[in-house]
């Protein structure tokens, strides 16, 4: 049995798909040019008019949009419809503490949900399944996205959100969950608990859809063994919609981009030049169907490869590899975007220095974040109570800015390793990126 | 009347304190009193030295983080009950002691206690009014 949610779209012949993309792109360019001053200005500066875009072959003429632009246009600068037409926001952290807010009309939510439904069906989901969603709910797109997809498929949805492992396992067993949606690190953690508590024969899971952070093939096999499931990768970003921008099929050799909604390009991150299929570079997305917050040629900063090699699942949509790295300094820790600049801002505000180091590690499949920073006379005091309080304040501010806990360790001046005079900012010990 | 205390930040690792005392020895600064407060990750080395200015200079050259602040030094009889007289007085007057440490003056029969309190002015007044003898920086130099 073939597993498609929308077979006519997912297996659409390539020529027809390109034609559909072209039509939608032309309409979308017109929509943003007419309704968003930012795009109008950018396109005018680049000397491109909506009439110059006849189809996807002209996409490269459009200027890029970057995360900094999103920050600068916060909150309404990129809104392409009246606010009264919007029904939801989702949000993710920006580069300097200011958040990125994405708006959705009901149409935008529906297409996002559809994308997630495709991922669930590709993982074997049907209306008879019980789908346990333990991504965070709220501003983070993980929970709402998979929740919406699960509804579309008609699964019984368990909107668990993240955390409370005892309750997760209780519902997993008692309500016989068959599909698990969460971050891969949480899936590993659940897997470990399932094994330790002897639940493996009692649970009914068959598949898992895991995304929002990088994970290795080794981790996949480990999760699959511990939970007795097949584990599928899913990719997405709030700026473009959320999870479900692309998803894995049973072949598990890359994620099909939902090309009827999002056009993917690979560019040279230094020159911006579009690279041919199969070459490694930065992934760029254009939303061609979103109404409220359509991003045109958004630079994701994820480094990956696109492939049009025929897939055994029958889908015609292009496949992207797992991200192999970043072209900026963003880290993904516990599924959350972390920029060194956000951390630096908090440190400087508290009288500490820009001589700091961020150490990311993974203990028992869960990410840890440590910030080592050199002591300064401004921060230092002679009493332990004051010093402990100041440290606590820094930890609390980091938690508030980043959304996750960071362990702060204050070290002696000049003790952080420098390379060519500059402190080595990030040490990522997780070795997540392969190839 | 207060005395200068130097507090130095030191990570918890072999040689953390050594580096500091070596620097002071190098310029013939004598440590009159020393106290180390430690946490899991770091310590604060607090000291009263024979020449605070000289010590500051060499510590700055040494590249470490330190601060200098005023603390109260009180002479107490080097006998049982000497310290409790001071502390009961401060407690009675509502002075909160953040930390304290003591040292013995080998040339006399006095001990000295170094007090870090929440309100230096008020604590000094309380002590002087009760007839206690406070140390000055000059006294420290001459010890």
C-alpha cells in the first residue's frame, strides 16, 4: 500500500509540478510586491519588477531575505495581508534577542497542517493511529504543527507537549500510542526509559517523526531499537511555516520538500550564486502559497544537498539531505535556536566580557549548554553571597533570552583559549553533522 | 577607621592561590592575614597585606581580577571570650557580619579580627563607642 496523504500532488509529474510552482511564484511575487513595502523596495533596488518573473527560471532574479531582515521588520514589517485576516502567530528567537514572529491566516495554517499530515502518512499514519505529540506547544512550531497534521490525518491526537516523562510513558502504554512525534533527543531519552522500565513489549509504537534538531544515523538506529519503531526525520523552520517543510519517506534517504508550497534552492553562501543539483551549499526557501508571511528566497543558513534522484516511494518532490552544518554561527540546542550574540549581549549587560566560550555537549542524548566567561573587576565582589546572586541573575537572563537553561561558569581572565587573539566562541562536542 | 582588604578571584585548580602569593612575595609584600572562601568552581582569596598599594600594582601586572575594599580590623584580647565580646556587641546593635577572619599579632598579646559588615560607618561607631580599638592601615604596616 502506498502511503500518500495527497497522492496527486506528492507524485505529480515533474513538468506539471514545475508549471504549478511557476504559476504560484508569479502570483506570489505580485502579492508581496503589492502588499509589502519591504519587498517592493528590495525589488526596486535590485531593478526587478513583478513582470520580470515569468516562472521558476526567473527566481534567481529576486533578492534574498535574511534573518536580520526579519528582525529589522519585527513585528509587522513583512505582513502581506491585513492583520485582521491572521489567526495565529508562532515565534522563534532571532540573532540578538529580538524574536522572529511569523503570522498565519487560516489558509496558511491549513497548508502547514497538510504538510505535516503528509509526513505522518509517509511514516505509516492512518486515521486508526494514536499520535503522541511531545514537541513543545506554544510559540514553538513543533507541537502545533504535528498536532494539526495529526488532526488532518484523523489520528487520535495526544497533545502531550514536552516533559513529564512518567506521564508520557503512562499514556504511551495505556492509550496505545502508535506514532511518536518529538525531538530525537527526547525520543532517545524515552527509549532509554522504555528499556529500563521493561515497557518495550507493552507499548504499541510503530513509527516516530523526529525533528527540530540535528541527529545522526547512529542515533536513529538506537532510537529504532529501543522503541521498536521506524524513525523518520522531519525538517522545517518557523520562518517558512514550521515542521513539515520537508519530511522523510520509508526510504529514509533524505527529506522530500513539499515543493507545491516551498521552492528550494541551493546557493553558494559566499557569492549567492545558485548551485546545480547535487552540490553542497546553503538552502534557500521561497514560500509560494503562504498568504500572511511569505518569505521570498529566505536564506536558512543550513548547509545541505538537494537530489532529484528517483525515489522508490514514488514521490517526485526533490529530496534534501540532513543539514550538514550552518553558514552562520547559530546553534540548535534542545531544538532551540541559539546565537552566540544573544549570550554575549547578556554577559556584557552584566559587566562580564566578550571573552566567553559556549560549550555544547550531549549527555545521555540530551543537549547541555555551558557558558564559560572570564571574570571582570566589574562583576567581581568580595562576598560569596553577592557573587552567587550575580551569577544567578545571569543564568536567569540567559534562560529568558534563549528559552533554555545554560550553566554559567566564571573563569580567570585569559584562561579561555584564543586563536589569533580572539576567543574560540563555540565548542560543539556533539558531532552531529555527518558528511 | 578601616583597613584595606584585597580580594582576588581564583579558579578552583592546582596552583590557584600559589600564583597570587608568589607575585606578592616577588615584591616583598607580606601577608598579614589570609582567608579563602570557596565554592564548587572558584574561590575568593581575601587578604590584609603589609603594603596594599604595592600589592595592587603587582596584582594588576599579574593580570588577575581583584578588588580592594575597606574592612574593619578590631584588636581583641588573645584569650577565651575575646571574639564573642565583639560579636555580641554587633549582634545587639543589629550589625550583620558578612564574613570575618582573625589573626594573631605575634609581637603583642592581641589578636585581630577582620570584619566585613553590611554598614561600615555604623559598625565602626558601635565598636568605638564601646571602647574597642580599631586598626588603621598604618598599624598594619607596622605589625
